[in-house]
C-alpha cells in the first residue's frame, strides 16, 4: 500500500477522533443532550459507538500498513 494512502488514513483517523471526542463531550457533558427524547439520545450513543469502531478499524489498518 502506498505511503500516500496510509497518510490519508492517518488524516481521516485524526479527523474522526476529533469528531468522536466532540460527540462524546456533547453526550456526557452538555445539558442539551438531556433534553432530547430517548430515541434521539439512543441514536447519538449508537452513532458514537459506530464511529469508535470505525476509528479502531482505521487504526489497525494504519498499523498493519506502516
């Protein structure tokens, strides 16, 4: 795999990590989250989980291809 491709994965992982942190901060620290209905809260928590799994997959692909 080309270094350019690995660098793009690293960039994507870095951007995704920032988004995950922001979403988790909103879920755990923002009072607005508590005002959302239960289904929307559940969807956001599920989204965070999927994003974290995606980040883990990217990290393992980066590690294997270095």
